[in-house]
């Protein structure tokens, strides 16, 4: 496995975690208005789609890929997609 792929996988796991953190408490901490929340979700979604495409569907699994494609992973607050990604990609989340 190339180091570039590993860093891409790490970035996806971290991004899924950042989205979950933002959706769980970050929206309130930042006091974002609905328009800004929508912008953040769109940004998370776009970045997740790009990373998923780079990694490849076969590595992600159906459940995680479906959540990324539908935007559910960008709106997740529970961290369930971080856990799925860590399991599928065998990469642990770094960062907040």
C-alpha cells in the first residue's frame, strides 16, 4: 500500500470525525446559523466524496460508501461512520 493511499485514508477518517464532532457539539459552540451549517455540511460532503473516490469503493464497503454518497456521513453526529471507516480502512482517527 502506498503512503499516499494511507494518508488519503487517514484524511477520510479524520474528516468523518471532524464532521461528527461539528454536528454533535460544534454547531452550538460555533453558534452557526442554519445557512452556515448547510455550508459546512456541503463542504464535508464534497471533501468526503473526493476522498472516497480516491480510495475506491471496494476499500470502503457498501454501508460507508452509501453514507458518504448520500450525505449522511456529512451530517452524522454519532461517530458511527468514523467507526466504520476505522474498521474498513484499519486506520485510527487523529485529532479532535
